[in-house]
C-alpha cells in the first residue's frame, strides 16, 4: 500500500470557529474563562513583577504586553485587563514617587494566525478598553516583534496546538504510523515520541522568540493543559474526547459507505494537539536559556465540562481541523454523533483522570 502522507498535509493554521453564532468560539469558551479566574493571574503578577527594574521605551512610559493565541475573545480581554490592573498597581507602589507623578500607558498586542477572525475580536473590544490595542497576525512559534520591546507575554490554552502534524503519523512505512488513532493516546511509544518531539520543538521556538522580544525582567504567563504523572493521554478525559471522535468518524464511514468520508482518510488524520506529560513540560522550561521559572502550578480545577455543552465546546476549537481534512460537510454530522456518544459515556468519563491545568510564570533573564 502506498503512503497516504500527502492526505494528512493540513494547513499549519487552525483558527477557532469565527463569528459570534451558536457554534462560535466566542460563545463556547466558558471553561477557558474559568481557568483564567482560577489561576489568580493578577496576584501572581503583583507578586513577581519588578516594574522598577524594567526598561521603558520612548519619551512616555509605555508598558507593552502581547497575548499569543488570542482567538476572537472574550477571554483575551479578561486576561489583558488582569495584567493591566496588576501592573498599574505595582507601578504605583514601586515607581510613582520616583517618576514625579508621570502615568503609565499600556499597549496591548493581540496575536493569532492570519486567518483568525480579528473582525469579531475588535468588534467586541471593551469601550473604553483602558489600553491601546493592535492586532498582530502570524504564527507564534516565530518572532513577531522587535528585540526587547515587550514587558509581558501571555498565552492561554494555545500552546497545546502544534505548528504541524508530527512527521510519520500517516506514513504506512513509518514506525510512528498512527492508523488506529487520531491523537497521541500514549500507548504507542513511537507515536508518543513523534508528538513529544514536535511539541518540544514548538515550545523551544516559542520560548526563544519571546526571550528575544521581552525586556530583561519581563514576565511570561502561560496556561497549558498537561497529562498527570503516571498516566497517558487516553486515560484522561481530554484523551477520551479524541477517542470518541475517532469512533464517530468510523461510524460515519460505515453509514456513508465510502462516500465523502472514507477509512483511508480517517487513517490519515491526526489531531495536531498535544497535552504533554507534566515532566516533559517542566524539562523544556528548565532548559531554556532565556527564562527562569518563577512558578509552575499544576492542579486539578474541575473546570473542564463533561455535560451537554461539551460537543459545542469541542466543535468551537476543532471544527476547522476536521474541515481542512474531510471537508465542511461532515462537521454537523460529526458533532451530532459525538453528542449521542457522550450521552451514553458519562460513566466512562467519571472513571478517567482529570487533566492538569498548569499555570506557569516565567521571567526573562537579565543581561542575555
């Protein structure tokens, strides 16, 4: 049998579902909002940031912050407002007397892929926002800003998206051929190695790019879902989601009798999502030359819904990947199948391990 690698060459950009309709990410991102609230971001910044050691640019004192993987809102606005309020308070505490009453202004950059729905994002910008806003399109594993121009960087549940499907997963001649799954279940060593290698490369590129863009002493706040120590992905309910999606695809193959969705296409499909084992993630952070880890809080927070809202949530952030590989016409049927399968699998979810919701604070090293 010939390789089907070419079938799996999806785009390296996977935007969340656009607009503000019933299936949009804008209307289906409540669990990310709960994560923002649980992480106590404001308190962490107030505790860790040393505003008086930062270098401000130009004649005015402007604090520059970027959100990488901002999507369409509204959660990015909550995160940015948390940062603005925390920095303003710290500035007043540390710098007000020395600066003779001068005020601090804020420039916020919203970054995501070029095909992100920036129209919906900026249509819903708070009025007044309390900061100057700008959109910065582009993949965040590359440099997006000049050197030493940011004071803070933020990314929430975006870094588990890989820049591409790992090599070999759809190649029948590869030891990492992933015929019987659409993600990294954790049970195949070669598949796990392929996913881990791609995640490591992407994370290193992200950290190195931000390391050049941040001023010395600048902070990074990151949220990443991770796999608990001693478990593999399919033993968590994030992994179960993906296993059930595969079951839905195979049911649709049988129903359509080799129509628009075929078994060959399913075998060639792999989700570019990876929830790293917590030790893998910590090793990458520890070995980066630009940053030092100030805090890495990983905990179960019961923020991931396992209820009738789950199909809409999954659809909001994965529909584009399925569209690119199978075509738009399968999406409604796929998530209708998933809703039915979810209804008979609630007890299965209860037996699975919760993912770790990891909140990380990093500081850009000085004088590198």
